[in-house]
């Protein structure tokens, strides 16, 4: 199970989301024109694109089980959220 400290500790969550958003800024040009969802693991910089949140999550979970990742809808980047893989 993912460490809930990230969710409980606002400072840690803000730092995590800042790293994830910085990585998103680096890769969004590569993903322009694609649809679906990207899951970003900000510590490694790895990202996984899927047609749905579930598919992006499955790809992220295969590499990073029970880790927090940052999900961004490619057609609506303002709808981003940090969640643990499941």
C-alpha cells in the first residue's frame, strides 16, 4: 500500500505535486495532440500514457506498484490529481 504520509502531510504533497508539474511542463510538448491520460512518477521522471486513467494507472503500477503518481488528462491538463497506483 502506498505511503499515506504524502496525503496527510500537506507540505510533502505540495512538494510532490510541484515536482510532478515540473515534469509535466518538460514532457507536454512530446504529448501534444494525444488523447487520454498520462501518469507521471516524478521521482524517476518516468511517465505512462493510457487511453483511460485505468490504463495509465495499470502501466504505472506495473513499474511502480503502490507508489504515488500524478495523473493529467491530456485534453484537460487542469484536471490533474495525485493518486497512489492501485
